C-alpha cells in the first residue's frame, strides 16, 4: 500500500460507530450502572473499550493493511507472532478511560 492509501484507510475509520458505542456506555458508567474494571496492571477497562477495540480490529483486519500489519488491541495484548508481517498496529480503543467513565471529553480513540 502506498502512503495515500494508508491515509485514506485511517480517514475512513468508522467514527460514527465508535461514537455510537461511546454514547451507549458513557451515561451508564457515569450513573454507576456499569462499573469500571481495574485490570491486574492497574489500568481501567470498560465494556466500551472492548466493543470499540473489536470494531477497530475487525476494520483493520478486513483492510489491505492486514497483509503487512499484525493488528492487536491494547486491552488484550498477547505476544502475537508477526510471521511475514513486518509491521504492527496496536489499537487503544479508549485513551483516557478514566475521563471517559466520568463523562469528561478528554478521551480519544
């Protein structure tokens, strides 16, 4: 893939779907209906993290990048062999999970 194709691929990330997942979970986290999980490493995890991660991994794995890139999610990091794939994409579904869970706007994907 050339740089223009990669730029187009990233520009077409399913942002509306990501935001729909976020909007579905954020009020439930703020109200306490859903609890934030604390992972063994001390970082936080919500169901929104998992759903957004799956959405983005599926998106990239279905793309032409999958021929050269191993695609992994930060929330389920495993040492994955990169057989024949010189590059790796690591998805951070919600950078700023604590802020997200509090209803702040200081989070991103």
